[in-house]
């Protein structure tokens, strides 16, 4: 009886879910899978359409990459299963976009797809015409390599672009992405010419991540100068060194670049050899990056032979390098190979503000660990530096 006497305002005050601030409900809905966000419509009349206004949409195929989970199924059965999964996902995407109200700022689609998938083309075309997308992530199955349509280059409000298993085999004519700050390319197939054209149209790019299982360029027709001329504002570079070296004309790597990368603060290079071309590329990059704060280097699991004279002469060429702001060095190598050990000493001697060195390597005994730490602690510039040695 007492509950019936409550005014409508009092009843609403007791409904904490209904009276949550708009910013909090939006955050909650953005953190939920889209299916669960839609189910919140049953909570109350006030919540019925809240999910249709969330600015962040994420669609993920639950069957993505599950190509061998049913080893006894025939190829036809697997193809039919994949098609059913795709149809279900596209149905969900279309329904959500049809019911959606307000702007969409972030859009993610992770799924299995063919090279030419008109459904995805239509989705991207719709987004380019109706919404000011700021963050776009597209990821597809390993063997698919979906061809990105030209309509994607009409998303002029983009600040973050993340592409996986994408084909960029054309050189689109567009005005660029003036607001793009972060670009991630994972296993993207593209000609060097097309890639440089894209990078040249991202004047505000500060973060560039590129990892590829196959060659980006197909042939070495790019110089290191041309590459970094397209990245004048870069602050964060994360890449597989092989990706860069496969597209560079290695004979043209100069001792120093004509333009300093004054904004570059973080470098992460994987699959990098610290001798010959790999060391020359790294040294040139460090030389033109006076404000570096963190360097992370990881070597391939298998080791190639090296020429002692080549790597030692390269380090001598860059003896005038000074990393005044470097405070952290992370190394993942087999430290028993002399080039890696000497490179760490090289950095120690030229980094007055270096505070921490973290080395991951193969060490079997405490004696081996002691010998490595002892050799590094006696190097020039090692005083006051915390050197951590951890086993792979």
C-alpha cells in the first residue's frame, strides 16, 4: 500500500538504472557486445531505444578463422557453414544500421570475407555518406584479402584506421585524411607506390604500425628518404623490419637523412638483424631521431651468419650518434652473438639519460647470466642503468 502512494518522481528516483546520466549509459552500452546492448531495450521504456544511439559499433563473426575445427566435414559443408555465418552477421549489421539514430564515430568489422564482397562495399559506402566515422577497423580471414573499395577514402573525418588482410592495389585520387593520427596495417597487400601515395596524404599521422606476412612492395623501388618524407609528424613507429627492408632500395640508405624525425619518440622493430642491411637501416633511423625515448628490438628466432667486419664498420660510421632523451631499451635477442652485445654497449655509451635496459635471451645457467650482466655493467655509460636479463 505504501508503494502505491509513491509519486511518479519518487518511483523514478528509485530506478537507478533508468536515471543514470547519459554519458554513463553510453559508456556501458559501448562496452557491451552489440547483441547484449540491444537486449537492454527490455529494461524499461526509457531504455528501449538507448542502444540505437551508441556511437561505437563492433561486429565480430564468432566463426572467424575456425576453418579446421571440424576435420571430418567436407569442403562443401564448411563452405555452407561459412556462408551461413556471413549471412547472419550481415543481417545483424544491416538491422543495426537501419535502426541506428545519431552519429557513428567508431566502426569495427572482423569476419571472414572474399576478395570482392559487395555486402562490405555497401556498408562502407553507407558509412561514408551518412556518418563522420573517426575510427575504422576492418579485419578479415587469413586467406581472404578483401579489396578495399574507393568509398573508404571518402571517410575524411578518420583519426584512426586499422586494416588487416586488405588489398590496396590501386592508387586512389583523393584529398587525403587530414585528421588521421594512427594507421595500422597488418598483412596488407599493396604496391610500394600505392603505400607511399597513401602515407603522403596523412599529414597529421603520428602513429604508424605495419606488419606483413608477405612483401608490401613486391620490388625494391623506394628509398628510406622517400619513406620518411611521408611521415614528418611520426611519433610512434611499430613494424616488422622485414616489411620495410623489402620495399627499400638498400644501396641508397644514407648515413643520415636530410630531414630529422624530431617527433619520433618510440621505435619497435621486430625481425631485425643487427648486421649488414638491418643494422644500417636501424642506425640511420636512430641517427635522424634525436628525441627518441624508447627503443624495442626483437630478432628472428633463427640466426643467420654474419660478417664481423660489416657490422663493426657500420657502428663506427655512427659513432657520433647521441640519444640524449632515451630512457628505455628493450632487446629480445640471442645475446651470445657479438653484434647484439656490442649494439647494447653502443647504445649505453651514447644515452646519458638511459635508466632501464631489459634483455630477453636464451640463458641456461646462472653463470651465463652473470657473464652477460658483468660484460654490460662494465661498458661505458652503464653506471646508474638498471639492466634486467630475463630468459625467453
